[in-house]
């Protein structure tokens, strides 16, 4: 049975909706924590100023996924597909409730770690559900899942923040934690997929896929490095440094409040790209092939970054950063679909979990290296580094294309 005019199977819809609901508790934290850290009682701790802990709290859920992505494979295999999503719903909603009830650096960090594990299960689950269907639709289905997930985030950073401002952080977080109820009802509609043949009886930490044959291993490493590079740029560097980057190219043309507003507008387009164009770019990838979509979107992404940092004009730089977000969605949707195509059925959970770790590491290191470059060399040097990463990825892709397994 298909999901209305989108032609999306209902089982995929049921699998992604719980994540869209539960992720709201995570997304709102990025908005309310930096400006309401007193509510969470985030103070100097262990001799380290509170500003560091704000950043650490917001990023620890990504670093913890180095472990949770791998363990999520074992969890799904041991307790079953639908039960794993039920577990992720409960633990994810519990982390949101913890933000409201518990205070201080240690307890909030623990709650963020719990969310990191929950998200790993959610993400691997919807990827495995998509990969249980015809590979000719992988791009469209993955793009749809990305859009629905981001729609939850977009909703909460708009409507959710208004509730937080009007009625307080406690009530907003409490209400978001109650989304567990509809998430559980939806999860009960999900049909299990067969996990008995999954090869992940033993946890595999090798991010270079030593358990695969040489040809397949080289291709998966190439795709993983590509994903790392794109995530480093679009999910990490650009979002974290957009405000200082706009100030750097402003040349006293616009006021500080206007620059901050424009920065928020630009980041908003990052979500819009995922929400509305993930499914479109995915369908294009399905129809015209992964190769052309990956090559073309990468070249356009590189051109956008280069034009953005050339300083031709403030408006051109803003437009090019926005375009870079859109091209990154096209690239990453095709990469995800290509990985699903070349991964053996029994090894998919193990391979996908490690692939997701590459993505998380890129998103986590993007802000860190971006600000280190900014402090020592200038804000644009982070973008120079991203150009090198993406350029190398494209070269590796060309080199491996002749041996890629179909």
C-alpha cells in the first residue's frame, strides 16, 4: 500500500514518523540551551568555563555515536526490529524529559548520551526498512525519510520555541516528551523485518571494513569518506560558522542584528533543502543513475563554496552557501542509496552503522576544526579545507568507479 501521491510504502512512513516526533526534544535544545543555560544550571565545571560545556553538551550525542552506531546493529539483531524502535522511542523521550527535570552538566550530558544511542537505533532502523524494498527506489525513499525527520526539527525550532518563550522551557520540554505516546502507537503498526540472517553476531568496530572483500571494501570506504566530507561541510562547518563567516564578508554593509537574522535565514534553508528536496533529488538519482547525480552535485557544491568565499559580493556569498546546502542533499541522498545497493544483504546493518559513524564524525569535527582554523588562520580557511576534502572524495570516486560492484 502506497502513501498517497508520494508513492511511499506505508511501512516506511510508519518507520520514520516516530523519529520525526521524538527528535523534536533534541532539536529544540540547540535553540534554548545557549540562551537559557541558567535554566539547565550549566555553570563552570572542573575548572572549565560554562561556554565550553554548552558546546560539549550539544556535540556529545554525535561523538557517542562512534559506539552507539555499532551497538545498534547488535540491539536490532537481539531484540528485533520493531522492539528496537520501541526502545528508541522510550529512551529518546526520556532524554527530553530529563532536560526538564534534571540540572547540571553531568546529568544533562548523560541525557545527551542516551539520546545519541536512541538516534543510532532510529536511523539504522529506517535505513534497513528502506533497503528491504526495491533498490531502484532507494534514493526516493531515503530522501523522503530525511525530509520527514527534518520536518520534525523545523517544526520544533519554530512553533516549539514560541511555546518555550511564552510558557517556559519546563512546559515545552514536558509537552515534547509526551510525544512518546503517539510515537508508540505508530510503532505498533510497523512490521518486523527478518534479522535472523544478519551477520552482525559480533560487533565490528573497523571503520575501514576489513571484513569485506577488497573490491567492495574500497568502494565502501570511498563512499564513507565522501559522506564524511559532505557532512563535515554542510552539517558541521557551514551551520556552526555561518554567523562569523557572514560578519567576515560583511565589510560594514549591514547591522549586527540583520546579519544574525540572515544567518538564521540561511540555516533555515538547510532544513528546507532536506524537507522539500530530499525526495526530489532521491527520485532524480533513481531515474538517471547514481554516478551522474554524485558527480554533478559534487561539482556544483564545489563551485558554490568557491564562489561563496571569493568575496564577489555579500549577496552572492549568501546565495552560494544556500545552494551548497541543496547540492549537498542531492549528493548525500545518492551516496546513501549507492551504499545500500553495493552492501550485501546480510552485512547491511554492520556496514550501514559504520557508514553512519563516518557521517557523525564529519558533522562533529566540522565545527571544531572550523573554529580552530578561524582562530589561527581566518574563518575562510575551514572552507578551503572542506574544498580539499570534497575534491579528494571526487577523485577517489573516479578512481573506484571502474571497479564498483552493481
